[in-house]
C-alpha cells in the first residue's frame, strides 16, 4: 500500500505545482504530512525526471519553469494456469502480474 500512497502523493504534488498553487514549502510539507527535507527529496526526484521546478517568494508557490508532464500508467491482470505457462523465470504459482510504465515528457522510462 505504501507504493500507491507514494504515487498518489507525487501525482498530487505535480498538480499543485502545475497549477501554481502549492503554498510555501512548510505548508506543502504539512499538507502531505512530510518534513521539509522529505518534500525536497520528492521535488529532487521530479527534477531528475526533467522538471525545472522553481519557487516564487512573491506568489508563495512552486511552479514549473519548463513544459513538464507527469504520467503514470499501470496495468494489473490475472494470470491463470493456461496463460501462466508462457511466463518464464519464476514460479507458476504467481497469481497476479503487475506491469507499469512511467511516461515523462517525450520519453518513456
């Protein structure tokens, strides 16, 4: 469950930055129940993905200084005994298959 919470947090943060309504770093960290350091770690991860994130003291908000799009897609499907025979490299007792991809800007990670 922690993985889904982290993804939801990043998506929410992205929307706040995109709409330029994040508030101050202290307010934003409090909103997500994070320390300021944890918040800046997440912002650093977005920067690694290509986001040019700046902070405006005048408007008290983070904003993107470049065109940045954050998309997350994932697919969950059930594997039964018949289609599970084509999967190699693991046990056939695996009941769920999860695949995900993260598309950022023009590329797919």
